[in-house]
C-alpha cells in the first residue's frame, strides 16, 4: 500500500476551528473596522506593516485564512519553522512572485510582512519540501499566498513525534530499549537465564540510548519542536 504524501494546506483546513465567516469577523473586529469599511480609504497609500495587510473582502479566498495557533500546531507536529521570508534560503519560485503580483492587483494593495512555513534546513539550503508563503491579516490570522514544491513525506509526523516533548522522547527510548533487549538471546550471557537478566539488559540499553541522545542533543544544541517552531536561531 502506497502512503499519500502530506498536503500542509489540507492539514491546516482540517485543523481550522472556526468558519470562514467567523475568521473574517475576528480579523476585522480588533482593528475597529466593520466589513463595509474594509479596506480603509487610505489603505492604498499606507505602507504595509507586519501586523496586517488590506484585502478586498469580496475577493478573499476564505480557505486560505488561518490562525497562528493552527500554523503553530502544524509546525510542532511536523517539526517545521514559521519565520520571516528574509530568513528563507530555499529560493522563492517565479510562480509565487506572480501570485503576489496578482493579489496586489486584485486587492489594490501592496503586500508585506511575508512569512514562510518550511523545514528548518530550507532556511539554510535548497530542498523540495512543501513551503507555504503567508502574509498577516491581523489578530493572529494569516493569509496563504502560495504553496510550492512537493508535499511532505507521509511518515514525517510520526518520525518527528519524539521531538515534540521530553515525555515522547522517553517513551520512544523505552520502547527501543525493550526491543533491543528482546532481540538479544538470553543464553548469550548465562546458562541459566532469568527474567531479571532481561530487565538488567533492558536498563543497560536504556541508559546507553539516553546517554547517546543527551550527548547528541547537547553537542548539536538541539531543542524540542515547541521551542523552535518560530525561532530564527539555528537550534
């Protein structure tokens, strides 16, 4: 059976906890503007800022509006980063620039405050994993401008599960230690194997794996996904 690759846009749609209409009202409400006054008359003359961009609500594609909490969950689950586009080193394709130009023409505005969701390594070197380009709309909501590249590996979420928190990592180490201990023939070390010998071997493997993980983590300065999803620093 062939596993389907992960489409992050679809995953975000599955996570969205409010209707498109509620999302729009939550974008506008804190700014003190109702839908009949949006965009403001001077929107075209304003310099885009990082907190929000102005869109023509009649032209907005509501399946592209997502709250920061949903983006955060996707980043933590799949160990991705959500950073300003200036940190992105993977190269933004021509179709993304064309999409930006098209949105600016349609909405009569100039977009700014671009942010990208992508794997950490894409902020340092080129790859082909599913980047998403966003701009802020206000009140913690972001508009998905463009998606390019391949979808994520179908098992990426599970491969990154140990890195969500310390408890997940300990569970994986315990399971790995149990499997390793079970694979070692009990008669290898003694002619009269007992249950206690298995658990001693289990603890030996567990301590060894913990030591390796701690050494690797400290040596490379690794951290858990909730601590790095929006960090511009390497670790």
